[in-house]
C-alpha cells in the first residue's frame, strides 16, 4: 500500500520496529496524528487460534468515547412499550423483521427476546454480514430487555476475532487523555487474556499494536499474565 507524505513523515518520529508499554504507545499515537478530524484510536490484537476456537464477547470500557447508540429490539407486541421505555430507539416484531430484510439498517445494535430468534435468525445474511446478529453470548438475546439496554447504554461493546485471528476494536479518540486510552486498551487485553481457551497455547497473544485511523501502527509490549 502506498502511503501519503504525512504518513511517511509520521514514521520518522518514532522507531516503528520497537515495542512500547501501553501508556507510551498511546502517547505516541496522539503525537503521530495528522488528520484534521478527531481520529479514532484502534487496538489490534493478533491471536493464535486453533480450529475449534472462537473469540466473541463484550465488555464495558472504563472510559466512554462514543455517542448514543440506537438500539433495535425484536420483541412481541406486548413488550414493545417496555423496550421503548428502557431506551430502545425501535421495537417490534414482523414490521422490523421485514424492514431489515429489505435492507434497513438505521440502528447500531440489535437485541432480541428468545421467542423472536426463529424469525430474526432468517436475517442472517443481512445482520450477520454487518456483525449485528443478536447472540446469547453477547447478552443481546435475552428476556431481560431493560438490563440489556442499560448495559448497552453504558457503553458495552462487542469484540470478536476476524477470520485471520485478529481482534480490531476502537479504544478511544485521539482527543482523549493518553492515560484513559491506555486504560481502555488494558481493559480489553485483560479481558481477552481472561477468556483465553483452556487448550490454547502459551503464545496465544501473538502481537498487539495500536494506531489512529490515519496514522501508523505502534507495537505494544505485551506478555501474558500482565
């Protein structure tokens, strides 16, 4: 990939082959920013996954940085008011199943009650592709609608490893204090380590890097057990 002049200039400001502790890496990401907008800071964790391993879960970061999320709740008619009162932007059954089937995706997170999953499951081609399919593992298939929405409003986010075993997730904005970005990054790394499969190898975490939307990646010094 060919990078622009500003990107190449930022590479000269640090040793791109060196690994840094989380705090220093976050400070560097802030120093290396060059875009005019408030770039997102992204953490990339490369995992060594076996064929039977899947990594998908949720966490609430210590420091929030995203705006209000629009939640869609798939539920029967008798629970629509409950969902809306709890803070859902949209709630309903067949109407929203049909809207999503037609390509409507004007929401950030989908929650479903268990009795709706037979219908919602048919939306896999639409929701699955966007990472929006409700899932019991992430607390988005539940009968406790209010509790789920409350957690999501607090900033609960989902993380997952892609097909190559890498978790890509936003952990802050470059306008944030470096210490707060670092705490969010550490929270994710601790959660990934805590959920390590029992049969995973010792070198489960292969590498960790952090970058802004437009900037170069900075390698993070990580050792298991931290």
